[in-house]
C-alpha cells in the first residue's frame, strides 16, 4: 500500500503528481538584500510565480541540506553558487547590509511543460548570516542562513538608559532623568 501523503506540506494533488515520471522537483529561493531582492530557482531560464520572477541558476546553484528537527533549536542552511562570473563576485563583495535580512525557500513540482503542479510550499525561512566569497580560478559565493530561532541563542544587550530607550522608542522620555537620580541623595522623613 503506497502512502501519497508522505509529507504534510504537499496538497493531495501535488503528492499524487510527485510519483509521476514527469514531475520535476525544484527549489525557489528569495533573498531580501538591501539593494533589492535576489530570486533564483534550480532550473534554467525565468520562472514566474506570485508576481515575482525567479532566475534559473541550473547546475551552478547548490542548496545545503534543509534540516528539520523536533527540538527547539536553530538550524543553518548554506546556499552556494559555483563557478560564477566575475560580475557576480563583484556584486557579492559590494553587498554590505545583508545580515539578519530574510531568506526564504519554497519547494515545488513542475510538469513536463514547466507549469506548477500545485502552488509552491514553504520549505525553509530564516535570516541571512554570513557570506563567503572565494575569488580565483573557480569563483564561488556561499551564503549561510540561520533559522529565526537563532534569536533565542543571542543575548539581548539592553540598558536602562535614555539613549537605549530613544533608539527603541524615539521621543519617549521615561528614562530622561535616570542619570540625575543615580547621584541624588534622597532623604525620607523620620517617623
């Protein structure tokens, strides 16, 4: 007896189509860089979905293992392009503010004509962390992303100061007089 509901992410139609010989699994990637969104997919040419255009990276793109865990912990994912043209290396080196910006992956099935069998399903979502650019004979760009649970592992450094409060809530005056209170001598009336 075959189980067509192998993963809860697939609709019944998509799950049954996944076993057909003409269904091709693909991964769609969206990286929200400050300079603009980068969208790619694991095939060739352009792919349109949800009003967005995804550029095909073919065999030069690699998606690391998408790890699922029952534990409440952060997981990492690596996305790589290799070999890449020098202009891609230059763009990657120029990109400065990408850390902690959203990264999303979707899984999908395409039929023989290249049309979606069903809507793509969320495969992974997290935040961009580090980018490693290797220049040379075979240029490579690798981006490590972390799940949003990584925030649980980071210490939140906050101070009870006016400057810290202004950074979070501009115009709030709650901590305005804290520095004056630190040196103040407060005398309570005797009973």
